[in-house]
């Protein structure tokens, strides 16, 4: 979807609060500590799990100083994992993007909600395909089961054995209605590979697949299967990769309270909220923390 410059952080926050019952529970500190950047708090952690949007990049541009900060953390001996809800791209495509932005992450340092969702897809009956909301040029080469483009073939609303939301690019309100109508007429699995409601891109926020899924869940009373932050399945993969690090020595670094901070706290990780480049860019985060009760361990303006 195109950036929606008139969608505010307040509106996005309010929507996250309305779906709070579907999100994990967690415990939080009574107050947050402050630092100027990740290097200033690095002594408290042995590993950093990094969100991408709002932490490493905003849209197609790196956050100023972020590549250098990641290199600094690596030089300190910190383990690094990127944990992203960007489900539109394969891992190879994400690696290429991060390298273009100036980061040196390796394949085993990048985990996407797409990876987690595709690894969990069940076999559908009668060889029926999965219908995917995705980028039109997505090859699905990383999928273990047949996926077909929902945008390209509307007959999938009737004949698909299940639906997976990888991307909201080009998605319209009429397609949300078509999907809801199809699920109401014939209930089938609905897999959400990007639970985000919004994402920061360029000068605005875009609506993401989580918004579609929660709308359908509210309308039909169905329970989509969510993969990615803040849900445990994503953090379990990160924990396996960091199996030698105690959870309280792992920092989940992100720009949103309801995905990064909530999910990290539920996993037992330390949490770090970045305020200047993501969802809360240009606004005071304190009222949002108070209203939600989602208190990060650390608040820093920039990576």
C-alpha cells in the first residue's frame, strides 16, 4: 500500500489497543532507563535482536548512523539477529536489501515472519493450493507447498484451501471484503505472515497485513494464525539462534510497543524502544506507554 501520511501514531496506537486481547501477555518494569543510543547500553546485553523498520531503516533509506552502530556492536562481540515482520521478501532478497543499505548481516542472522509462517504451513486437503496476498513478482520459491497469487486469480477465493497474507501491497478494501465473504461462505485457514498493523515508510505509515486480518477477525469472529512479532513463534526462532545467551541478556530493539516491546517482554528478553525513526517519530512516547502499560526497559532516540 502507498504511504498514508494522514494516518497518525495516535490512530495506529488506538487500533493496536483495540486488538490487545489477541496479543500476548507480559510483565514490564515500573520505569524505563534512558540512553543516547545502543552503544551506551551495550554492557547490559550480550545479544541484540533488531527490528528493521524504524531501527535499521525507514522505507528504502538507512537510518543515519545505523550501519556504523551495528558494526560497532559487532566489534564489541555482541551477537546480532534481525527479526522482521517484512514478509514480502525472501531471505535472499532481505539480505540483498540490507547489504545495499550498508549492513553486513549473514543469512543465519536474519529471521523474517515469512520464514516462520512458511515453515509452519500445514498440508491442505486434496492438493488444494494456498492463495497468497503478495507482491506480484513473488516467486514463492521458498515455500514448501504450492502458493498462487490471489491478485492474479480471483477464482482462488473459491478454490484455495487456505489463505496467507504476505503483503498488503496493492490490496484494496474490496479485496478485504472478498476475502471475508469467501471465508464466511467456506471457512478455511487464514495465515498472517506479517502481524503489523502499520509500518513506517518514507514520510508516512502504510497499512500492513495485520490490519486486514484483524478486520476479518472482528467481522467474522474467526481466529487467524499470526506468525511474527509479538507472537511467541518468532521469538522462539530467535531464542534457538541465541541458545547460549540467557534471555535477560538479549535485547529486543524496536520502534513499536505492541509488537517489539510487548513481544520481547513476553519472551523474557530485555527491551529497547527506539523513538525517533519509527511509529513514534515526532511525538512524545510517554503518554502511549502510560495508556498501554507496555513499559520498555530502555528508551533511546536512535540506534
